[in-house]
C-alpha cells in the first residue's frame, strides 16, 4: 500500500474510532467487513490511558498488512488473540 493511501486510511480510522466510541458501538462494529475491537490499556511507565484498534486475526484477515506495518518500525507491535467461549 502506498504512503498516501495509508495516510488517508489512518485519518479514516481515527474518524471510525470516534464514531464507534461516541455511539457505544452502534456505528462502526465492523470496518470493511472486519469486526472492530478497541483495546484499552494503561501505560506501564506513564500511567496514561491508551486505546488501540484491533481486528480479528490481524494478519490473516488483513491480508498481510500487519507484517508490512511491523516491518516499518523497530518497536514491537503487540498482537492479542481472542477466542469466543
């Protein structure tokens, strides 16, 4: 994916997350047919609240986009696997 497309999508994701949060998930439950999930955590050192957008089976469902994103940064990007009970 080229850089301009990623920048536009990034802004779109911010708007999508805002809608999802403001409507308690009534709008934005999925994005492009992929289920949406927000993971809320607190920074270990800073104590600052953080919200991360997660998609089910990030790499598989997103056709390798996770690997591409991870290859562009030195920091480790956490992946959480969730399963239905």
